[in-house]
């Protein structure tokens, strides 16, 4: 359905591969059959595939993930003025571990921090008694995030529960930071950045395109070191935006990791493509990652082929569903456990996976994010979402922050009854999910903060509500997925258009964006319905090339199979003199004066 989910590996000829299997055979282990969705426990033996420090395929950024893996979980007290950090770590040989917080070593895996002893990021290193070591992401805490200083304090923002959010698609963090002054002056409540976590990159084209945009939706870890910038740049941007009164939201990709075959293993081959071999993918932070697809060699340490392993995220083979194609959009089992166009699907029924996702979301909030969009949420079954949000709530001191919101990407297609309108369908994100949240102890106010992104809008706005109030809907005209040629993710009919694809003119798009604030389809209660409204500010596909003009889709970065490379040149995202609807590079639709005026009237500015 969506091009962002492209997961087939690109092919390139390499030499010197280690052919453990004869002829052109590849390993076919861990394939699902029938109603089985879990990976057999025997495959835990395939863990620890990362090369050992100093071996031929080892890289400095791999650290000692051959023996160590771990992550930090932050748990706040009520009021969020004290935080307990718990390090969840594992050593291949069960070596004794020590933990260094800001250079101070200790044997306990927990430490407590307050505003008095954590006035900035805290470094964290895990060390084994065998001298193996890994550096984790720095620890950030909510009390260090800048206060939100509204430019229009009399606007109807309802403490972050109502407002317009601009999606700056393909904007580097540094450009977003510059843009926040404009967003604040215009009266926008917030800005959404696209996936900030570590993700795959490549030095060879994929389907002839250099690092297409949908690579951002193939996570390698939850390190905040993504294509758009570093953790330090992200922290600086968030603090600048908050100090100007602009909240920041993250695109959270937690349903899956990279696509099968898109990994750090140098040795792959494809029997269906004349046994072409292809090498390793890179990532934005250099962490190792492994999958089971297109493999024919064994690990030097394990003597077994790789399975799903993402050590920088703390995930091993058992944390994923066994491999099965997602062939049915009406079968709850397929929707939940299928590998969406080949993306390695996390087993979100597992308690430790839920804990890991909740820890990532806690890290986002600790850095200063006010919420997030949950990508591919309909591929995480509703009961699992209840557990993930419950664990997040516990991490945050037992209640959600006053200004926190999230919106779930629930693409309806022809499945509105299954997904929204029939609470007894067995896979319902309408009143069934709402009832589950209430039963788990969520207050009515906190349930209201969990929105459904209404993909039925604008043509069938009632489809995204059905059994819930439209006060729990977020709405939007065009979105990033729709930009792709042949996308079937939404059908807007004649009620909307995609600026870079099928709008007759910028004037047509402008009118649909104004309508979003003036008289959106399906509205019944002007004061309560659709409190979150989103505007996509994107970039153009030059000659159909789906690269981003951030410089990382430029063919000058190509190192392998470059003859057919098509790319996009670097262009600045932030242009201070823009008045919106620019015709090259970035669209900047959110800067249009008429759209801003409509939004300001809606917000009472």
C-alpha cells in the first residue's frame, strides 16, 4: 500500500562472499505456518551475530554488541520531579556488569536523578567484567526542557489539546529550529518532525533512487540519531521551539524495524534474481542490525545464520513475529503479525517489547516532545496498545502530561467496520480500544488525549469516528503517504487533493487547507470536534524521484552500482522570505497567508 514500507533489498554485485550453503540456496528458517505467529524459542541461539571487536567485518560503531546489549528505562515519580533510571542489560556470557553514569561507576543497575543532580544530559556506559563495553544514549529529563511560552496566550490552545500542527516533511532539525519563530508568530500550536530515530541509509541506490524518503520508516534502533539530525540538534531545536511557544511532536515508528535483507550483514543473495549478491546497508548512527532474509552464511561466533537482531534497541530473535506475508487486510491475525511488505514485525504481545516501546516514548517526552504520531498503529492490535500506553503512563508517574497527545495512524481502506465501527470485530480501534483504556485505569481526560487520525476525512469523515466522539479525531488534507504514485492509502475523491501529485493548482490546495479550519466535512460540534488539525508541508518529487532535498539523496554519495542512480540535489528547507506554495524543492504550504488567517480565526487569535 504505502511506499514508505518498501522493504525489498537493493541488489549489487560483490566479491569475496562466504558461501556456507551450496549453489544458490538461502536459509528459509522461522517461516510462519497456520495461526502460528511467535518465533520458536530455539532461535534464541541465533542471537549475538554482531562481529567481535577486531574481526574482519567489525566496525567501530558496532562497539561490543557482539557480547552486550541494553537500554535505559526512566520512571518518574508523581509530579515528575524525580526519576529512577533502570538499565536493562544482557551479556552473552553472563559477565558481571557495571554502570557508569556521567563517569561515576557503580554495580547497581539503577540510579535516581532530580533537578539538582541532573541539570543536563547524563552519559551512560555499560561495562562487562570481560572489558566489553557499550555507550548508551545520553539521558535527558523533562525538567531540563524549556518551558512553553505562548506567543498568543489568549488563543484557544486548551493546554495543548487544541491546535494546528505543521508536518515539516524532510526538514532537517536545524531548519525546523529556524522555522519555529515563524510558526510561533503565525499561531501554530506545534510542529511534527518525521522519524527521529536511527534508520537505514545506503551508499547504493534502492530501485535506482539514492536513499528514498521511506528509508526513514525502517528503524535500526531508538537512538535519536536519524537522517534529519543528531540528538544534540534535536534537543536544541525542541528547546528553541518550546521557548517560542511551539510544541514539538515525533513520528514514532514502533510496529517494526528494518525490512528483511536491509541489514548490516555483508553477505546476501537472491535466488530469484539470477543469484545476484548484495552487501550491507548502513544506518544513520552505525549500529549493527540483522535479519533472516537472503542469507547463506553463518555467524563466526554462533555457527548459525542470522535472525532478527537489533542490539542497539535491545531486541533479539524472540522479540519478533515469525515471518509471514501480510496478505489480508481483513484478517486480524495478518494485520497484527504479518510482515508489512517485508518489514520485520515486532511481537508487541511480549511484555518486554511493550516495555521497550514505552521506554522509547518516555525518552521522547523526557527530551521535550509533547506527543507523537504512531505510525502503522493498525498493525499493533488494540489490546497491545492499551498495555504500551499503560506502561508509558506508569513511567510518567501515573498520569499523562497535561499537554500530551498522540494520534494513531489507522488507515481504513475498506475495513472501517472491522477497525472502527464494529466494537465486536475483535480488532477495533473505536469504542473497544476506548473501553480497554478505561478498564486499564485511564481517566476520561487521558483517553481524550489519544486521538484516531481519521483517514476517512474528507470524503467519509464519519468512518473514522463511528463509535467514538469526533473530539478524539485528528484530521488532515493530504499526507506524506498519498504523495506516492498509485497510493491507495486514502480516497479523498473531489473533497481534497495532494499538492505535489493531483491538485490542479496551488489555489485548489489552498482552498482545501482553508476548509480544514473554516468548515471541515462532518463537523457537528464547532467547539469540540476535530481539535487536532494537521497541515503537510512537503517537498516535490523531481522527475518522479522520491528522494529528499536534504543532500542525502544526492548521487554524489553513491559508492556501488551508481550508473543508474537518480537523486535529488541539496536545497534549503528554511527560506525566511517564503510566503508559501513555492514551486520547487520544498512546498512550504503552511506559510500561505490565507491558510494562516483561517487557522487563526479557528483558534481565536
